[in-house]
């Protein structure tokens, strides 16, 4: 770490301390630094280690010829059961195309076919809207954002856990587990520590797609301090968590397998749901099918239904799966399964916290000087998130939060 003191002396506070370095934290840090703020990122593991880096499917934004931000708004709002905050959903969808341009400018290599962006349709979307950077969009985003952070004057405390924070005279006091920097002063505090569903899954003893760092202590501290929250207990399951082989437990087959034509089948080989319905509809249909005795039992004794990945090449031609889903294909091949020849067993797993800290259009929480962005914040997705909207959320609201926190801190600095 450099400049642990805010840049000018041991008692000088930082303008902005960002907690977490996923898509939201790094987008916020870059934006705050570009706005002229002194910025410190505190993050639990290496810079960029996060759920963001695990995202495979892609990122939604209304950039297609048949699409508009308004259509994206309507799809997002409806999928969230009309419980999203309209102004936040509007912001997400209207800023979507700009967020993609910003990411491309940072170096995210969005995939093109014949010189045009590849845009595919995913569950709950009425138009093709999902952009991809190869098959590991989140990893490509992390790579570009990390380079963007490192290219700026942004200080970083890696392998450091935030263990508490509280309001202080001129902002916030942040406590960490770093013995040399147990207390850090900042004018504004920006929480981008994710939704923490791995921690929730571990408490319940159930499976989760989440990174081991995804624990909810930062969210819980904010709530304990009195920050308002919305739909905190609304959790999303990923419909197609891998059940077998055992080596792939916790791995979720990306939504794009269904976009490309994989079908869900019960034990008799019958389809039982529209595979491109919103996630909660698909996950619930799988759970109900199993509960009705129409599922299958994996060799490890766990319940499942079939995801017929062999349908993808039947629909699109031989070789399509190997080309478009090379990462998934290889992961299964290493575990002894050829997904172009065999169906796979899946069951929903805990994946995403739909709700979180209440924020306004400037990503301000209800506590003064405390900002939140990404999965730790609520209101954008109502009570059900559309696939691909979370990566977009991290960039749109990460940038909003970074800008607003920087402006607040700089104004405060000038008036002192
Ligand atoms: C397997 C998987 C696949 C996904 N696929 C997609 C997809 O295709 N498209 C899509 O839109 N979304 C997808 N998602 C969801 C999306 O990736 C996440 O919701 C989003 O990236 C969250 O970003 P974030 O920046 O808010 O939080 P995260 O990326 O979770 O980052 C949180 C950061 O906070 C840090 N942190 C946590 N606690 C502390 C602490 N106490 N002190 C210091 N640091 C802390 C963590 O180490 C991490 O760096 C997927 C998620 C998973 C798990």
C-alpha cells in the first residue's frame, strides 16, 4: 500500500475509502480518482478477487438495433416483480450503453461476429441484449478495471479486511485487521463489498456459486448503524447449479447454455418450463418438478433435473458448443463428462442478493457520507434480478457512487 494517511500527513483523512474491489469497487475508485479525489481501496484478498471475476454469462445493455433503454427498463422492472425503484432502474438502463463504451475504453474486449457486437437474448429479456467478452466476461472486466485502477493514483490495501466502521467528526472511521493501519479516517465511505451470499449459504449449509470472500459483515455493519435496507432477504437462486460430477459442485452453468438451446427435462424426458423465463420462474419450476417426484437422483444422492446440453449442437450445428461454450465444455470434460453427448444434472443454488442498502440516484445510503454500489445495494432489481443486469449495475452505480462520493468529499475539503 502507498500513502496510508490520505496523502498529506498522518492525520489527513482520505476523500474516499472504497471497501471491496469487484466491478462496483473498482469502477467507483477509478471514477472518484478521475474526479480529483484521494482514493484508498481496502479489499479482503488480491485486487479484483470477487464474484465479479466469476461471472461468465455476460452483461446486458440496450445497444442492439431492435432495442431501446426503455424496453430494457420494462423488462428489468417486470422481472423484479414491479418492486424495483423506478428512478434507479431508469438510471441502470439509460446509462447502459455508456457503461459499455466506458468498459470498452478501459480495454474490455467485447466479442464481435463479422465486425458487429455479438448480442444474444437471455432469460426474461424481450430482445437480444447480452454482450460478452468471450466466455468469461467478468474476468475480462476485472482485468481491465484492475489495470485502470493501477494506472491511476489510487492506493490499495490488499489482503485487508474491514472489520468495522462508524461515523466520525469529519466523515467516517474505518477499522481494519491490518495491525499497522487499524483505523483509517475518510471524508466519505463507499461500500462495494458485494451481497455476501456465500456467507449466508455457509450459515445454512447449502450450495452457492459465490466466491469465498462473499460474506455479509460489511452490509450487516451498515444495517446495524441504522442504514435503511430494501428487500434484504430476497435472494436469487441460479437455476442451473451443477449437481454431478462432484468435482463441479458449486459451479453454475451459465444462462447462455439455455440461450443457445439447452432444454430442461424431467425424469421422463419432458420439458416443464420455458427455459428463457426469468430466473425465479425457472428455479421454482425445477424445485417443484423435484418436489413432485419428477426429478432424477444423482450418484451422490442429491436431487436434480436434466439440462440437455446436447440440444445446443442439434439446434446450431456440430461444433457450436465447443466454440461458444468452450470454457464450460472443458470444465466438464476435465470432470469426465462430454456435454455435447451427455445431458447434465442441475439444481438451483444460492447466487445473488436482490436487495441491499437503500440508495438514492446518487448512490447515497440513508447515512450521511456513506455510499453504496453493486450487489450490496438494493432497489435496482426489485425482488428478482435479470441475468446480465448485475455486471451492468456494478459499472453504472459504481461510477455514480464514485463521482458523488468524490464531489461530496472535495466540497467538504474546500469548505473546511
Ligand atoms: C458464478 C457467478 C456468475 C455470475 N454471472 C453473472 C453474469 O454473467 N452476469 C451478471 O450480470 N452477473 C453475474 N453474476 C453476478 C455478479 O457477478 C455479481 O453480482 C457482481 O459482480 C457483484 O459485484 P460487486 O462489485 O458488487 O461485488 P463483488 O464482485 O462480490 O466484490 C465484492 C468485493 O468486496 C470485498 N469484500 C467483501 N467483504 C469485505 C471486507 N469485510 N473487507 C474488505 N473487502 C471485502 C471482496 O473481497 C470483493 O473484492 C455472477 C455471479 C457469480 C457468483
